C-alpha cells in the first residue's frame, strides 16, 4: 500500500518533469532554429557581399586605364555596395542582440569588418584614380563594447552619422568598422591615420574626431 | 551561451516543473477539492486564541467561535492575552463572564508562540485548535476539519483562509493572493505536502503538540515551524478546502511589507532549522519534496530578484549615460531603430506567460474569487507579485543584520 502511494506520488513528479523537459526541449530547439536561420541569413548575405567585394578587387586592375565614363559607373556601384554593407551592419547588430544560444555571429562580425575595410580601401583607390568629389566618413567603434557608457555613446554617434549620411546622400560614403577585433588590416589602417582610441570618426582620411560630436560639427569637416 | 541566459533557462525549467506538478494534481483531483471526511467520533476541542492588542477584532472573533457548530461540552475557548496595552483584555473578560466556555489567561508579554504554549498546558481537549484573534471561522469550519483525524498519522489539519476586508486595491489583490495560496495548498494535500497550518484556524492533536514541545518561541512564523516539526517526525498534515475562515489582511502597504518580512524571515529560519531533514526525516515526501520545493522557491525568488536588479541596472545606466546626449538635443531612440527579433528567452517568456495564465485561470476558477479575466491575472502577476521582492530584500537585509523582531504588530 505504502509502496503504491509513493509510486503514485513519484509519478506526479516524473510526469511534471517529463512535461517540463519536453516543453523546454521544444522551446530550446525552436530558439536554436530561429537563431541558426538568422545566422545563416547573415552568412548568405555575406556571400553576396563577398562576391561584390571580389568584383571591386578586380576593378582595381582596371583603375590604371579607367576613363571618366567607367569611373562614374564604378563610383555608382561603390555607393550602392556601401549602402548594402551599411544595412548589413545594422542587421548584424540586431541579430547579435537577439541571438542568445550561439556565438557564431562574433566570427561573422569579424568577416564583415574585413569586408568593410576592403570597401574602404577600394573607395580610397577609386577616389584617387577618378578624382571624384565625394567624402569618406569611417566610423571606428567597439564591436564588443564592455561598458554601458560605450554602448550609449556609440548608439548616439551612430544615429548622428546616419543623420549626416541622409543629408549628404551620394556625396558621402559612411563605413562603420569595428576597431577592437585585433585584425591586422584594421589595426594598420587605424595606426596609419593616428586613430588611437575608440569610438572615433575619421573624415576624408584627414580629421579624427574622438567620442561624440554633433551633426553640425561633423558636417563642418565634410565637403571641404 | 551567456551565463545569465543559462540562469534564466534554469529558472524557466523549475518554474515549468512546479507549475506542471500543480496542474497535474489539480486535474487528477479536481472532484475531490471540496470533499472532506465525516468524523466517526467527535473529539473534545480546546480553541486557543492568542491575543495581543486586538481590541478591534477580538469581539468578532470570539462571537464567531461561540457560534461554531460543535457539540455542547466538547468545546472550550481559551483566550491568552499577551499583556495587551489596549482594551483586548477588558473585552475578553466580558466574554468570559458571559460565556462559561470561554476561559481567560493573562500573562506577561512573550510572543504568540508562547501564548499558544501556555494555552496548551491549560487545555483539556484531545484536539487543540489555534485561532488568530483577528480571524473569523465559518460556523461549520471545525466540523469540516476534524474528520481528517480519523486517518492514522494525521496530526494537524488546516483550513482555507479568505480575506474579510476588501477595502482597497491592496486588499483586493490579497483576495486573489489568498485564493491562490489556498488552492495550491489544497493541491499539495494530495501528495501529503501541506507545509503550513495557518494561524487563522488550524487544529492539532494535543498529544503530538506535547510530543514536539509545542510552538517554537524563537521562530517568526510559528505556524510554519510547527508544521515542519510535525512533518519531520513522520506525521501527516491535511487541509480542508471546505473549512473556511476569514481573516483581516493589511490595508496599508507598509503593514503588508512588515507582515511579509516576517513570513520571509520565518520561512528562512524554518528552512535553516530543518534542512537536515532532507536526508534524516522518516517522512519521505517532506524530506525529498517539501523542503527542496520551499527552498528552491526562495532561491528562485532571489535569483529572479538579482536578474531584475541587473536588468534595471543595465537599462538604467544606459539611459542615464544617454541623458547627456538628450540634453544636447539627440534622441537615443528613433522610430526607424525599432526592431523586434524573436529570441530564445522571448520564446520561453511567452510559454511561461501562457502557462502562468492557464494556471491562474484554473486556480481562480476553483477558488473564492471565481473566474478572472486576463487583465486581472496580468495585473496580479505583474503588479502585486512584483511587490513580493520588497519584503524579500528587506528580510534578507534584516537577516544579515540579525534583526529578528516580530514585525506585524
């Protein structure tokens, strides 16, 4: 009798455990699936951008013989690509905020950082070869901000730069680059333009502004 | 995976596990919720009323006890005045003069538990009913409780406590709170796990109370402690869902906080005193379920509190830092920035919310309040239950400081 009572009680706990475990596993699997889909989407987008990046590399071979008409086309494509890369950066940040199981996106962020650096270098080449009068604004930021102060500051700087970009349109290229991933190509560029701390805004490879600056201040350096 | 995400997941799992225990128990036993055993014999009962400064309530309580349906000559009422500084003693004296069944003891102030112990020594009944001086049992409450003592091993039976004063938002929330507490306690009865024999009215075997040495004078929740003492020795405790007693609940938030501080402190004291019973107790269900369940509830509440504080800190400091930019005319948020991505914790939160609403809906439907709408359930869950953290934090603070005074009055 006692055995039966204990047995039935035990069943309640076992059944509750199995029900909780089942729902837990299903929810976890669903979460994992959603995260993986999001990551895969970003990886797939990256592949597209990577092809465009390679295309830019190839273009650099033709820079020697470029004519004014091909310059126009190259600059147009460069702007389009820069816009895509910028929106992919936003997607990446959003996905990173939502993904809680896997750390795959850290690697993706590094790949995107390299892609954006490549975009910047191509832009510089295009600028020098074609002599096209557009501004380059490179935003160096913490890809992995450790303090709330940095998160808050970067969010505002990002909004300010977006505002400036909207105002200048196709006269300005905005390239956000994470400066704390210890990537040699990024470190070299930062060093060569004397960018010593983050966050920083490099305007036309001449002026470095550290921390927060108003849109008006940034605009005063753009278009000079 | 982030350490804090893992924390949340552990909480979700335990939350779901406990929730399903209650739901399974409910659906298996819903037809038996209100049933109670008819007593084969009517034993004599001594009703002890410990009273301290209860001039506003004691008369109504004594009237309710006088009116309790019970055979004449088998019921005595012992009022133990704990050196009240108001008119409690005076009022009790008048009742004692009017009704021969009422006996009055006046003693030096030494707390509720000691008052009950003094009453037990003077009691003549086979059963001891302890009734708070601000509680009012229904006429048939006692008769609906004593039948459980026919079962071998049952040492205590408790009742369903409902709220008498439904004056303001706080007391209305407590109506919901007490309803859920009573419902879950009854469900625990089906697995011999009633771990509180509440103060408003509970009945005990006198010989068992004498065996365990009465109520613990040092414990702030003597009703929990005495129940754990009984359970730890292998006795059973039961709850009669049909035996109803009304009690006066705090109408002011500060009084409510003080009461809950006492409940929290007493709970922690009791866990500390009986944690070894997890292994030692001859009562399997008490050692393996009741103690871990109550302890886990405290730990989960503390972890939850920590996570809430952390979340407030992160969000708060983020916005605090952004204030500087706001003053410069820059907004931290833009409509275009609004983004919603389904995350793992969001999925769990939705599941838990749905299960929680189901749990409360069933609980309220089977309690005094009757059916409750989603809005009421959400208000209860997210407003009233959120207040739980205040007394919990204060209780821990007082525990750390070694401040273990009686807080309610």
